[in-house]
C-alpha cells in the first residue's frame, strides 16, 4: 500500500480498510466498518475521511500504468 499512497499513515488506513473489505466480503460502508477495530462511529468516519483525502482513481491508475 505504501507504493500507492503518499504517506505512511494514509497507506496504513488503506491497508486497514482493505483488510476489512476482504473480511466483510461486501463494499457497503457499514459492513466494512463492522470489521474494523474501534468505536463504531469512529470506524465509519475514518473510512469517510480516508475517501475524502485520497485520490483513489489516480492511485489505481498508477497500478495500470506499471503493468
């Protein structure tokens, strides 16, 4: 994840959300948040904040450029 995201903190959050997505086997925000550690409200806010500050389209495009 550190190759895709600028900061170490952002990469950590991306990895945590990715693991929760795999565990939930759904892409619904509530299902992902349920699989993350911590307070229920804080988990959902953490996901929303991550989505606001990260440019996922650009980061994913970098993967396709490398292959």
